[in-house]
């Protein structure tokens, strides 16, 4: 029986020591014991997200493991686990730099499953590509909720446009596919060079945001009726742009980070929200304000539903991963990958480090 199996007491992982504020690889990082309802994954690939590069200063729990995204093979499971078997390939997300459980980041030789925020990978998806799903599915899923839109088990009856600002970002390629699956119609901003790819992920039309009249063009395309905007970039210019494109009756604006209040204040008929990725676990957030949150059973249940649905969609080929560029050579390359992501060297592709 594998019911008592567990991992080693320590493993190699990428941590942050608050004093130095630098990401570094250590060989002797404790691996928490497996609980009855958890399984253990030997990590084979991790993806670097822009958010990993922002876990500095007061986001850091001293000695905490960095990283959200992982994929690998199940090597042990607790006695209550029945939905995965030893040898299954899985991917998922971790709640990194959670002060209550700082050793649960994804950038380690082992990952312990977190709630239902994981899925079994079908043979059609490589482990490297699987490593990109964690933050992407979680972020896009929360965005749908904040937009007041359903999940793919209950598509809308009346399709409507959704502006996806930053159509070539990793969040957008997942969000646009989910929008199509719920019968909504994504339109997106991106550079002309990315237009074909953005359409391949679901955009009906793309708009070059560098053109001065771009927001007006979107307003005309949507006949001054656009009611939904998802801002995958989020700065003063992008919030202003989305507000200018939304139609006369207002609607919903959702961003990936806190947005500029002075822009939002200009249109009270626009409801707002911003995505806090790790809220998908339902265990709240210990990150500093305004990123702190109390636990939420509602979000926990939503996350479980989202990831259960996503597993089926990925298996059916209806939810495809973002393009990847891989770095070989193991966890040692994660700090380098983070620098490259920060400097924009992975634009349009997820940085995936192979272990
Ligand atoms: O989810 C979490 C936990 C779950 C359990 S934690 C959150 C995880 N999510 C992230 O870390 C992503 C958050 N997003 C961002 O940090 C930003 O929105 C950026 C802009 C960095 C997007 O990151 P992504 O990695 O998706 O994008 P990228 O670096 O690959 O850039 C893609 C494209 C660029 O090529 C530009 O496209 P074109 O078509 O315009 O050439 O995004 C575009 N872009 C901009 N567009 C307009 C980049 N910066 C842009 C800008 N304005 N300032």
C-alpha cells in the first residue's frame, strides 16, 4: 500500500531569505509531512510568473519557498486520496509566500497538492506546457467571477463582447478560451505581430492599442455597448483605455492588480474588481495590504469547481496552454529565469524551467 508513503524530510528548493531579499537554491529545505488528504508530486517542470518576481520586501516570509506553478508525477498519496494514482502526471498551483505555510511554494524538487487546485494531465499535454496552467487557470477563473460571468458548465444565453486588454499575455490566452466556452465574444488589444495568435486563442477581432484612436475604434465596433473589460496589463493608461472603450451604459472592469482609483471614479456606472490569484485556495492571504484577505469558503468551492471543469476541458482539447520557452538545468536556473521574465525576455511565452 502507498498509504503511509511520504517524501524525504528535506529537498532542494528556491527560497527567499528576508535579510538578503535574494532568491537562492538550498539543498536542505524541509518538506512538510504528507497529510491523509494530500498527494506528493516529484516536480519535473515549474513556470515562472511575473508575480514570482514581485515576492520581495514585506511579501516575504523568511525562508519561504517561492513559486506558484508546477507539473510532475505523483509519487505518494495519503490514505484518503482516491482521485489520483502513483505515476499520474499532474499540474497545479501553490499558495506561495503564505505566512501560515511558507514551505508550500512550487519551486522545489517536490510539491504537495493544494486543495483541488490541480489537474491530471492528459497524454496530449507535455509536462512543460502543463506547468503553465496553475496561475493562468486560477487568474482567468477569478476574473470570470469578478466580471459576473459563469463557468463553462453554464454558458450565457445571450453572447456579448468582452474586451481583453493585453490579448497576448498568459492570462489572456486562457481567459479568451474560457470566454468562448461560456458563449461570450472576446475582442482583444495586441500588437499587429501577435494578432493571428491572439485570434487563435479565441479573439474575434484584435485592435492595435498603439494607434491613437484605438479605444474609439473598439467603441464603434461594439456599437457603444461594450459592458465587460478584462485588463491583463493594469496601469493608468490601460485602465483609462478600458474605461474609454466601455459603452454608454457602463459595465464591469476587472484588472489583475489594484487599479487607479482616480480613473475608476470618472464612471460610477462601471463596477470594478481586481484579481488576487492566491485567493483561489479559499484560505485567505497573508500578503501585505491591499493583498491581504480573510479565508473564504465560497472561493474555495469556486476554485474546486473551476479546476474540476478545467481538467475535463484540457483532456478534451478545449483548453490549450500558453506557448512555452524552456530553460533546462533544474532549479538553479529559476533565479535567472525570474530576471529574464522581469526584463521582458519571455514576452508572449511562459518561462518554464525543467528539473
Ligand atoms: O495567480 C496567481 C496565483 C494563483 C494560485 S499569482 C498571479 C500570477 N499572474 C501573473 O504573475 C501575471 C500577472 N500579470 C502581470 O504581471 C502583467 O500583467 C504582465 C504585463 C507582466 C503580463 O505578464 P505575462 O507574462 O502574461 O505577459 P508577457 O510578459 O508575456 O507579455 C505579453 C504581452 C507583450 O508581448 C505585449 O504584447 P503586444 O501584443 O502588445 O506586443 O503583453 C503586452 N504588453 C503590454 N501591452 C500594453 C506587455 N506590457 C504591456 C503594456 N501595455 N505596458
